[in-house]
C-alpha cells in the first residue's frame, strides 16, 4: 500500500449527500480531511463518523473540511447522515474509482480471508492540494478522528 504523503492529491468529482457534486478544486486554500470507510451505519464506520461529528468545533478551528467517502448510494448516505446528525458531506463512489486513486480499495484481510474491498484510510490534503498526511490503513475507527485532530493541531 503506497503512502501519498508529499504527493499531489488525486483530483475527484463525486456526488454528495447534500445533493451537490464535490471536487477537490472547490476546496483549494482549505485543508481537507478525506476519510474512506467501508459502509454506512455499521459499528466501526458509525463510531468513526460520530467521532468526526463530535470533534466538529475543534476541527472548524483548524479550518478543515471533512468529507467521508464510501461506495454507498446517496440515499444511504442521507439516511446515515440524518440518523447521526453528521454535519459534513458524505460522498458516493459506487465504482470505487476515487478510492482506488487514493489506495483505499483493494485486497484486505477479513475474518482470515483475503477479499477485495474498501480499506479504511484517511488523507489530509493541505491548502495547496498536496497530501500532507496519510493513514493508509486505520485499525481503530473510534479513536482515529482524535489522531487526525492531533495532527492538524501540530500544523
């Protein structure tokens, strides 16, 4: 799994849970937290999303934009965001095209078997469009948002 740190972040344009198309270009000049997760409303993914939600005020102080990405549909994202009052946009990547560019889709171990799927990971993209931090494989979803915030505070 390659690490994207120091490289130009791959461009993307994806449909969001807010009904709009979202691209990296529209966030130029801001820090973007692009986190990839396997599935809406599953235990680990819910803990991670709620972690980012609960750190919303602190993340806002760092001037960061949070975007979650999974293969789920817009309808699924809207239900998930509504159910947990997520204050950020969830992006739908049904063909995993953006996920593949970011190394967030591929072979992984699940219950002792090798499978193809979404790899929980996060990329922090700086204001100039470079990946300034990359967690290529997040093991503990519930504590990860705190790690992201700690990194941003160091900047």
